[in-house]
């Protein structure tokens, strides 16, 4: 095998959420951090020190400077969601591959601007949903796809919740209408919706209806919500996402012959042997799937493989992001339109 | 302790579903089968032989004969749901205590006739939902009620499903509009709704909205459906019930400090040590709860304790049945009214 090209990352913004992925970039053999940009050079320098960036990484006091650096092949964008469209479009226009935190955008119109810019520049796009890159996810999919073990999918329920402190519920970036206006729906809900689409082979539901009633903070940002979805052959799904309930990341999928349960799908508690449970032939079976590297490192490696392949970008990830965003938008529309049923069209 | 009065049961109807409870009546120390009635004496005799009824049990070729027998203190009614109101009201009028299979009635108007007859005659009422009588249920409730371990309830999801054969989906009693017109909603759905109410301390939701779309058979009887429910403080619940998916009986309840999971709540796979799972203080704990007797025997014993107590009937069970029926009715109304949100009022 020829030596792989190392993708040189520029990090746009130094949010806490960025630290974990900065470490993943450092650990990925085909990636390196070559630049860190923040609104001040001091913040960028502090971030680089905390995350053990290589000494060669350049420190910038602006995001533009990162985009203008010819030694940057790709950008990782952990900025508040409302800023994604601006910086992802600019980065793509400057021929940088795009790895953007989820939710990919505030709505599908903004995401489409990002995807159009990526398409036009021929750069790779991926959102930062890491769990799909853990080998457990492929193993679970194998079960769901098996007509003898699982049969046809009938119903999926997903929940992602965690407790955000009372203070953060007022002041955190994730609940500021001008920064992450989707609140729990864009954050925890993105995972639920992605999981439901994943279980449905990324087939979009025909329609989505929000569950009465979401909880909101004083600014009207969603702190908890849910929805139901339907497909034309009787398949249904429901989810609940929340900043107000104990830490949970569950998928329960029910088929005509078997069922699947996973209770730590977003981040495996024991990543070296991530468990899931199947009920097949009327027996409960525990499975453990090992991963040689953390799932975020695997995601970075996959992204860099694609970005450095020299081939046309892999569209799969853009399509998955767009479908997830479409359903996020539909839930949001249902919530803001008296819980009416919203049709989903790609 | 004084020797307990033995409650003498008459069984009205010899459906397959009745066999299990006939055995439970035989095993309960404070119950005995004193009469079996069917539409023909031959069917009643065959049933009595199959279920090892005592040799003293009288065999009747009509339900009326059972109700006229002065040696019958209580009746167990496993008839199709559409017949409950007629026979339960008649039985109550003849001063028989009433143990009726679930769903208690086709709708709350019919159930209210039954409950009024029981009230007027001063007889005990209970529906045949057995899982609440397993000691595991009390143990799980202890956890849900603990403000330190579980906190406040935020969301519950329940699923009850099992596969009914293609032939039965056309011809089984449970899917005949004139016999059990509620289909999967009255059968599997009764359990889901009861479980959700149980988790909510039997507080009724403010409103119920059916999930699009139920599946129905050629006669329009529900084969699978679901709904969401809301309480005024942001609590929500969803359920899925089905005759078309693999055997499942799950409750997942999420609180502010902990969560509860049980995957065999209707009938424990291993009744001698029925498991449930809590997540508390960020640790997953498996609990096993032993039962000295099968849960259906425990239900019969509880019923007979109340019926034979000489005190006024215990209203708790009627209230629980009525609340469950109210929510069943609301889901049914939502399904038949364009999935509109139905308010629930006791």
C-alpha cells in the first residue's frame, strides 16, 4: 500500500467541543493539525497548548487566516450552528475539505449552500456524527439487514438525553437562539433522527409529526422534544431528545423476526468492546464489538481517506447529513405549526 | 391468622385465554373453581377436563346457569370484549364479584355500566392485567418513586408486540370487528397504556395523539398502532403496539436522575427471578425479583382477598381500569378522527 497522504487540518474556533476532535485528529495516522484559528490569537494559542497540537501548528487570530493558509487541506468547524453556513461556504470556496460539527446547519436551505459550495469546489463534506464510524454500527446494521434474524423493520424508538445545568440552560451556546437556535433538537435530536434514518437504510419518512409538548427555555429554545414518523409500508418511529433528563443514548428497533437494542450508541461506555443486544430465534444475545481506535479517530481517518483519495468526493455523507437535516427541519416546522404533520420530500 | 374464605369461581366462556387463569385459580389457596359455563355443556366439560378443574366443579351449557348458581361467589370473564358489558353487568347484578379479561370493555361508556353495576351490588371489580401483581412491579415502582435514584419522570416509552399468524389476522377473535373491535390497541395496547399510566402514578395525560399510521386488516381492525401523550409539566410518553412484530414487552422510563428498563414486563421470562435494569448514579444495575408464586396466581389471590374480606370493595382496581380504558378510547378516537389530539378527562 502506498503511503497515505496526510490531511492537514485547520480548526475554526476553539469551543470545548473541539478539544475531543482535535485529539482525534492528532491520533489519526493520516491527519495532522496544521493551524488553529480563533477570534484572538491568545485563545487559539491556549487551545493549541491544551490539546497538545503539534508545535508546527500555526496560530491565527481569525478564521479567515486559516482559510487563506495554503498548508491547510481541510477545516474542522465546531462553531455555533448559526455560523456554519458562512464559514463552511467560505472554506469550500477556498478548496478546503469540510468536517463540520452537527447539526450541520440551522436548516436545509443553509446546508444546501454549504453542499453546493463543496460540490462546486470538488471538496469532501462530512458532518461530525461519530457513532456511525464505530465498527459496532456496521455489525448492528448487518443484523438489521438480515431477513432471517431480524426480518422487516416495523418500529424504532430512539432517545438521546443529558442533563444541562440550570445555569447553562440560560447561558450555554446550545440554547442561545442566535447561536444554536435548534436547541436540544439540533444537538441530542440530531442523533435520534440520524439513528432512526440509519435503521431505515436512510429512507426518508413520508411525514413527521412533533410530539406535544416540547419544553423550551425563556428565549423559546427547545430543551426537550420528540416526534413520530411514518413510512408508507406501516413502519413507524418515535424519538425523545432532551437537555432535561439523565444521560441516555438508546436505540430500540423491532422487526418481524428479531429486535435490536443498544443503550450507549452515541459513545460506547466501553469502546474496546462496545455491546449491543439482539433478540433472535427467541433468544437474547449480547454482542461485543471491538474497535482498535476510538470512533472519532476512525471518523477522521475515513474523512481523510476520502479527502486525500484524489478521486471525486464521496457524496454519501452529504446525502446522510441532508436527510437528517430535512427531518430536523420537519420536526421544527411541526413544533412551530401547531404540531401538524409535515411531509418530508428530498 | 384466621383461615381465609375460599372464593368459589364460575368461569364464563372457555376461550384458550381462559386456560391459564383457570390453572391460576386452581393454584390460589383462597380460590376454587366451582362452575364452568360455555355455550354447550360439552365444551364446558372438555374445558374442565383440560384445565384439571376439581371434580366437584359444575358444568353448565349456558352462562346464565353459572350466574344463577348460589355456590358461585365470583366470575372470571374471558369472553370476547364486545360481550363483557352484558355478562359483567348481569353477573354483578347477581352479586358475583367480577374478574374480567382485558381490555375491560370496548369503551369507557360500557365499562361505566359494569362499574355502576359492581358499585350498586357492592362486589369487587378487577381486570385481568397480571403483571402489576408480580412483586417486581412494586420493586420497580420503588425505584421510580425515589427522588434521589430516579428523580422526576420525563419520558416513558412502552412497546408490546407479538406475531399473529397471517391466517389469524383474518379470523382470530382478536381481529373480528364484532368481537374485539379494538384489535391490537385493546390487547397489546392495553398493556402499553397501563404501563405508561403506572409509571406516571396513574395520573392521566392531558391529551393523547395517535401516531400516523396504524396498520389495519381488511375489516379495518387495528393490527398495529401507537400514540404520544403529554402531561402538563413536560412529561411525555409514547408507545407502539402490534400484532405484526416480534414478541416484545418493554418499558423504558427516563427521569432527571436515573432510568428504568424492563424487557419482559408482561410475563417475566424467568418468573422466579424477574429482572429489571436501573441506571442510577451513572451505573447500570441489574435487579432480580423473586416471586413465590406465578403472577397470575398472585392476582387471583389479591382478588379473592378483597372479594372475601367482608369489607367494601377496593375501588383502586376499577379506577386503574377506567383510566386505562379512557386512554385506549382517546387513542382510538384520535385514529378515527384524522390523528387529532384528544383531551383526556376522568
